[in-house]
C-alpha cells in the first residue's frame, strides 16, 4: 500500500486534500516519463527506430489484450484493476525491444 493511501485512511478529509494526496505518487511517474523521453532523444536513429517499434508493439498489444479482457469480464471473469495496464505495457515494451534486437541484430 502506498504511503498516500495509508494517509488517506487517517489524514485529510476534504475532497481537495484527498485528490491531491491520491495523485502524489504520480510525481515520480512524471519524472520517469521525462527520463524515458530524454533517453530516447539521445539514441541514434537505429535505436530510436527499434524503440519506436517496441513502443508500437506495446501500445497495440496492451490495447488488444485489455480490450479483449474487457469482453471476458462481461462473460464473468474477475474485474482487473487499472494498475495492471502499465506493467502489461512495460512487459510488452521489453518483449518488443527483444524482438527488435533479434530482428536488426
């Protein structure tokens, strides 16, 4: 459980305070996104192409899997948290990168 979630159980009871506290873990996530973008900008053309294809694979794969699972939820499978989406996309990004490295040597 995140610190902000624990604090929400005992801490501020105003709507604004709860919203701000709930979004606090997003600050490191924003920083990580900036680092990823900066890193990709410093890659050579081939590495950028590989990362672009890996991200496209991750985006499309995540869309298909989550959309498909949404239909399965309608058939009675348990509802998954939205927190599953990012790890799924990250895993597919890694798989896409491996595929790209194998393809381009």
